C-alpha cells in the first residue's frame, strides 16, 4: 500500500514530496489538507498539474469513505466508514441549537469487555491510525459544513474503542486537530473518554496538547465495577480515583465522569450516594446515561423517574447532567450500526424501531 497524507504532521509530509521540492510545499500540503480541508489531490491548487500527478503516484490522500449513512428524524447522522483495508468504523454527528458534536472512534472494535456495551462483543480488530482519527473529523466537518475553529463544534472520542490503549495515535490526531495551522480546534472542544486505563492517564496528563478527560465510572463500588467492567480487576477503582486526584487539570478543566444507569443494578439511591462519596472531593461533573439496550446486552433501561431521582442526589454535591438519547430510529446505539450492517443492512435502512439509541451530549 502507498503511504498516506492525512495523519501526518509537517516533517512527515515533507518526506512524501519528490526529492528537491522546496520546504514550503510541505506547508502548502499541510494547510490544504487540514485547514482548508481539501478532500483530494485534485484540490491542491497551489501545486501545478505535474506535481499533483506526481503526488497521486507517490501517496494516497487518505480520507475514509462513507460505506453507509443513516439519518434520524432528530437530525443525528450515523456513518459507517470504510477504511483503506476495508474494515469499517462508526462516526456519529449530533446537531443541536448551540452545539454540534461529532462522536468518533479510536479503534476498530474494542478490547475492553464492558458487560453493557455492544462494541465489546466484537473484540478488538486493530487500532486506528492518527489519520483515520483525524479523517473522521475532516469528513464530518465537510459533510455538515462545520467550522472546527468555532465554539459550536465539539469532538468526543466516545465511539468504538478504548482511546488510552491507542494513546500515541490519539495524541497525534489531537495535535493536528488543535494546531492553528492545522484543523484549528480548541483543546476545550475535544474530549477523550476512557474505561480507566490507569497507567496511561499520567502520559495523557503530561501531553502538551491533549483533549479533556472523561472517565466511564459506571459503578458505585469496587465489586460492582469489577462485574460490569472486568478491566477493574486489573485497574482498581481505588487506583483510578487516585489517578484522577493526581491528574493535572488545566485551570478551565473538570473531569467528566460518565455513568451508564442499568435498571436494578447500579441505579439505586444508595448507589447515587456512594457516587457522591467517591467523587465529592474532585473537580468534576457527572453525566448520567440511561442504558441503550441491545441484543446480547443482559440489562434493562431504568425509568425516567429513577434517573431523575439518582440525578437529584448527585446534584446536591456535584454538577450532574442527563444525556439525551439520539438517533432512536436509526439504530444509533454504541456499535449497533456496524453489527446490523454486517447482518441485515436492508432492515436497518428501513428502520423498524428496536429502541436503540445513541448518546447525545449532556443537556
Ligand atoms: N472505551 C471508552 C470510550 C468508548 S465508550 C470508555 O469506556 O469511555 C463511550 C461511552 O459509552 C462510555 O461512557 C460507555 O460507558 C458508554 N456506553 C457503552 N455502551 C453503552 C450502552 N449500551 N448504553 C449507554 N452507554 C454505553
């Protein structure tokens, strides 16, 4: 396979050019690909025809292709993207009045075995490259006319995969996304979510350019978390919280804790009180998500009243929000589109309402 443009930082772009080209050519390519978000070699108009043709021979441009797209009546778009090796990965676009959110993937599948998550059933296929992570943002911005330099646009790394197990590529993608001469996003508009890979949190915290941190808590004590998120056997909840305490937050930053509410399992008032005890001393907020149910997931969604009662208890001490379900009519649950696409695409396209939903941004 040819080398790829998207995902390279400036010095690596210089390596793609034919020998003897001046250094400014690399800058022109970098700015065209990331700042102007040109989508193909044809669009590099600062290059003459001969140089463009030489580049076609030398490298692939490297944006993902849309294999399938589904549009929800609530405006959510769900994409199944085809990568160069024909593997597929999901990206979701969720528009709102004052905020647009792109939910992107960091791995194909996921190695973390959370008991309520559909992606977990796939296992890990491979890490995404930095280019495949950036490519999801470029594609989403292009298709929906988003301006990455505006406060309206947000990126959350909450699609398929465990970002902290692919940290080098996640950080490289973030540098390209946040570079003024690159895509131009603010670090405040990108969030990375982890199941709690404790030994990678320090490296994340040390990075000069890094997204905001979100932790998927999902349980109110060690034992319950071990059941729901077996990774807790390796990375204990106690150590995860200690790493959160030690995490170098920027002045404007708070850690977001995400909590999937599973009916009758982790959603009682006592659970909510334990969550307050666990997190009360941290600079943080809590996002509650009622379970997106799905085939093979042995849990139920709690009632709205239960969610609200849980929220009220947490809210006494910690800012606490409920995430809205999105894309109910397009099977937009975590990992769901890909699984359906692999089995019975036509049925999905027509809808049919199994009540599977994506996670919208917190209200
Ligand atoms: N591996 C990372 C990022 C991907 S999962 C992490 O664990 O944070 C992104 C979020 O989706 C997590 O908070 C996870 O707990 C949540 N999630 C997974 N499956 C879900 C489901 N069926 N319903 C609701 N939220 C779910």
